[in-house]
């Protein structure tokens, strides 16, 4: 199962990336990810808080101004695994398409599918819109 969202942001990927990777300021604008801490490096484990739910995924992709991705699981691998991805695509006009997606695998996915679509996808969309508003607000200011 996959959740896929995207939003158009009137700013270059470099500015979007700077805001996206400024984890200290997430509480000011991010309604979905309340906090993210740890060393940001491929292979390292980070701590992520999503509205009271804490988990410790491993960073599996990191390319400045382009992509940040982690893999997390609930309990143990194969039960409920999520591959969370942020991707920044530069458009010909210099703006950015921000893609926010997650692939879910594991034996609990069929049981949790309805909840993921009802709660997680709107959380992604809320974060996307907040990121857009913050980046475009900084660009104007």
C-alpha cells in the first residue's frame, strides 16, 4: 500500500529543503511531524514524533535539495513497515513540486489500511500545505 501526495511550491528546491530540514522549527509550523531528532546521515537512526506516537526509523536516502527518506517499523520487521519519503522536484520555472509519500508493507497493513487513508494521508496533506505556506511566506518576507 502507498500513500502519495504532492504540492506545488513557488520557490527553488534549495529554500524548500532548508525549511524541510530545519527540524528545530517543526513545532512552529509542522502539524504532522511534531519533532525529529538525531544525526541526519544515511544508516543512522532518528527519533520521530507524530502527534504522540514515537518511533525510531533508519535513514535510507539523503540527497541535499532532492530527497530525504527513512524506513521504520512497528515492533519488528515485517509486522508493519513504512518507507517514508520527501522528494523535491525542480520545475522548469524554478519552482518546486514537493512529493510526500510512504510505502507500507507487513502483515498489519490490510488491518490498518482504512486508518492510514483516513488519518495519515490528511496529515501528509496538512504538512505539505504548511510547508508551502512557510516557504512562500519566507520568500515574500
